[in-house]
C-alpha cells in the first residue's frame, strides 16, 4: 500500500473534484462533498493527519492509490 502524502484540506477538495465529487455545502471548516450516493466530510485545515485522510477516503469510497494518482496530476 502506498504511503499517503501530507496534504491540506484544499488540496483534498481539488483532488476529489477531479474524481467527480461536487461541493455540497460548507459550515465552518468542514466541507461536505458528494458523488452519487457516496460522500465525505473534508476538514479544511492547513495539514491533515494521515489517519484523517485515510478515513475520509474510506468514507468517500476512493482507494488510496487512486487518490495519490489524482493528487499527483495537480501540476
């Protein structure tokens, strides 16, 4: 299993949008994103802990490999 990068909440939102998720709403620092029937809550913090990132990817139904590939396309 590849190692998850240290990312910010904004970078996670951008990567999920490239995967087809849309921003539903935001309250404070929590951003709710949805794609079909699956969704997740992304904390908009400067740096997300690895466990938090892994949990929200599991909640969204996105594999870690797919997220890393999409995140690396940000250039």
